[in-house]
């Protein structure tokens, strides 16, 4: 078990477990955290998992944990690991079961004061239009050919089908389409699970929020994002639903069955992997891409539903609601990064971590090139969320990566015992937050007291230089599964 | 005698299961997962939905996890809860049988996956079988 004295402090916010800690480490393990947060991180298995990640074949520079790191499956959540392209491994545990779980931020043309009398009605309309919770079907029931097109086209499919604007796509990571996706790599069972789930939130910690921009920290960056104080914005947090979960589960099992073929021995089954260049690696990679496309298509469909709800309650057709940005926080991407001064192509795994490219990166939309990529960090229901931007320092230090949110500090079982859902709903309403939820137990499990303080996480990444704060927003309506 | 206890896991949910035989352990796993999906699963319900199950794996623990994953998949595809298992064959590497359940519109928990985390089927000193199973929520 890792203890405090195994870590070497490199800066105020960066700690290293050197390769001398364990014989099988190929690179050191780095943790971005304050001293206090590190002591909390050491309470669970996160850093043992991070050391395990450092043993992966082809891993480059360091296995990295963000300040919101907590125990996951194989990889810690809040973990980043880059392996050498094309023969380094790809590991589903480094992406997560919910492939392309991510966050989309939309902005309206209205201020809180202009619409506050209608917010409760808006929250109900959003709840009516956006299916939430386990086992709920969405507005589309796709034929096999339609689903397969969607799996290869992503958000572009949804826009072409009439559910969005072409300009939405520019403001999504990868323009909402993973080019290396292959619908043929996705099993029949995964497709069966996904064919009626486009346009659904799911349950657990997924949500949709109406927020008010409460504070601006960086005027230039906020202007580039067309954000201002008092503005109404929307956050959508969901992923690839049952289709992505099925792809991840099937490939974890398949990789475990075939490990011997690649001469890989693992300290933890959750790190099941294969060289990206192998047939197993390629099949998972292409299925992962297809699942990522499903998630982007899903968030695009929900965007359409938000516009519809807004039009029904506030008026107009919702066309003044625009995409600020859409980020993935469970993903692997092929990217070029500098290691020891040389540019190398790598497979960057981010599990519960967000891509945060710095200024002037060629993949960014033109209006964001001067300021860096927007990064969206949700808090818990009832607490603040943050908009950040990527930095040049982050590109050098963490493969252009940063945190994704706050981890839990309390189990779901404990939260259900301590929190009365009806009471919480009343308290939130007194704070001016309207809550619509599919299940009372879900509300209790996701109560704010069950989560760590996201502002500490955000302050740490800013002080470490791997992202900068742009704005803070507070919820005015929450829709949950 | 089968034991199914809920585990306190910070981020997700889990169960600890114990039974006198391997067969009963697998039965307890199905019932335990159903309770995670919906607290009062199968109460007063007619189990008229039956699905054949055939799983192979490298060892008994992997067999259990793969089996529960398949049950979860079928639950999602059919909007159903499967609460019972009837076994025709159970070896270290193979399981054949049927799961029984019912259509359920109001699943309470959205389980993303059955994980391998903490899953180790082992026998205690008194010969009982046990393991933890953690579900990704």
C-alpha cells in the first residue's frame, strides 16, 4: 500500500512516485494535488492503481492522476496515460465503461432576470422531453441501417437528420465524429441496447442542468465563448449509454481471454489491454470510436430537445441556443505530444480526465485558438460548476489534460441513509434550484454532501498551470435520472 | 444458506455473497444484482420471462462476472429484471442454464457494468463459497 513517504514533492502541486518504488514500473507516477487532497487520495486504492498503470507496455513519460483522482477499475478515475503509437497498448480500463461520457455546454441569448419567472416550468418541460433514469427509451427508434450510419457519423448524423445546426459541429471535440469508427466492430447485442437510447440521459451521476453564469474570471476567454455574467446556460452530462457499456464489457472480456497471445502480464485484470496494432486492439479501437459517435449523437439529440423545451416555454424556436463546447472525459485519442523535446504520436487515455488543448492548437475552432480549448467541469447538483480553458503548460506537462469534476466522498448507501430526497428537493427550491428527478433514491445518492468540493480541484489545476478558470456557474434547475 | 449483503462502496455499488455451494453462489449473484437494480425486485411478480444462458470463461470468477454481465445485457435489451437462475451445468469454465424474470418498466439503478474489482470466488474454512461483486454505476 502506498504511503505519503513514498512520494517525492516536485512542486507545490505535483508529487511523484519514482520507478524505484516497484520493479515493474516503466515510468514514474505523477499526482497533481494539494498536500491535503493527496492525504485524502491516499485513503483509497487510487495511487496503487496509478502505479499499476505505469507498468503498461509502451507507456510514455508518466502515469498521471488529476486532483479529483479516486479509485476506479484498473485505472484510477482522474487518470491519464499515453502509450506509444502504434504498438503501445490500448486499454478499455483507461477509458471506462461509459465510453465518451462527457459534458456539453450550451448558451442562450437570455439572462436569468429575463426568464426567472418561467424556470420552474422550463425544468418540467425539459424533464418531459428528455428521458432520464435507467431503462428509458428515447424519441428515436432506429433501424439497424440508421444506427450503423450514426455509429460512423456521430453528431453529424443527428444534425443531418434534422436535429441541430451545422455550426453546432464545429464546437464539439473532433467535430462530433470519430473518424476511425467502424459500426461492424460493434456487436449485435450492443446495437440492440442502443437502438432506442439516442436522446436519453441515463441515471447515476448523469444530469441536465440549467445554470446561471455567476462569475467571470477571464474576460477575454469569456468573450470568445460569448459568455457573460447573469447569462442562462445549459449543461448536459451523459455518454454512450447501454451501447458503449456493452462494447466496453465485451472487449474487457475479450482482452482478458487473449492476454497470453501478446505476452502481457497484468497486476490488475482491470488493465486488460492489447497492442493497438493487433487485431484485438484495432477491433476495440474502432468499436470505441463508434461508441464515442453514439455519445456525441446522443448529446446532439438532447441539445435539440433543450431547444424545443426552451421554445415551448420561453418562446421562439430555440435557434438562439448555441453550443459553447462539448468535451469527452472518458476517451482514448491518437495525438502528437512532445516527450523529451521530440514530437511523438501517442494513444492518450483519459479516464475521468478531460482533454485541455492549449492556445493555437490546430484542431480548435478559430474563435478559441487565442484562448485555448474550453473545459467543462461539473459540480454536484446544487453546487457550482466551472468553465476552464487549456494552457500551453498543460500541453507540455499532462499531454494536454486536466481534471473532470469532483469525486464522491460518501457511498451511495450512506447517502441514501442520510439524505431525505423530498427534504433535499425543498432545500434546493429554497435556494432557487428546481429539481426534477426520475427516482427518489437517485436524488439521495447524488446529494451535494456525497461529493467532494469541486472548487478545490479547479483551484489546484489552475495553480498547477494545467488549465485556467474562465467562469463559474450555479444551477437554477436540475434534471436527473 | 445464501447470504447477500450490500457493500458500502464510495463511488458505486456492490454486494458480498456467500453460499454453501457454487450453484447457490451463482443464484445469489443473480438475486443480488436484481436487488441493486430495483430494491423490491420480484415482490409478488410472476417470473414468466425465461432466457437460456450459456457462458464459458477461463476460471470460476471470470465465469461469474461474464454471467452477470450477460444477465445485465438481457435486462437492458428486454426492459426486464431477472431474479432467478436454474443451472443445468456448472464447472470452473462453463455454465449452462436458464434465468427467469419479468418485464419491469421502473428499474431504479442504472448499472453500467459488472466489474472484476474485488471479485474472487473463494472457499472459506468451513467450505462455504463467497465473493464481492462491484457494479459500475
